[in-house]
C-alpha cells in the first residue's frame, strides 16, 4: 500500500521552484526522485504561480494544492514588536 505524505510550504515561493528558493528546490528534487522511484504519493500545499502550475502536470505521483498568496503580517509590524 502506498503511503500519502503532505507537505505544507511556507507560502512565499511556489513548487516547482520556478522562482528559486532553497526549500522549494529541495522539495522539487524530492518529488522528481519519487517520480523515478515511486514510493509515496505527495500532497503539496504551495503558493499559486502560473509558471509553476504549468509544470505541476508533469508530476504523476504528486497532488498540488495551489493557494493564493496572502499577507500574514508586514515587516513594519514585526519591527514594532506588534503582531
């Protein structure tokens, strides 16, 4: 039986890593490796990006859940010590 694994990305850069990002590139590498040696089905919650969405169809063993980016907090609020 194939195990399911969920990955929740930070919500800044998309997967596949069309805009770069170290974490995003490592996750993409993991997903590509799983395509070659299928062991798991991944569910990846990632920020929506048109270029990334076009590449997501190449992953047969990964389900991408694209979420519109949102503003969680501003750098000004963090600098002021307010949340």
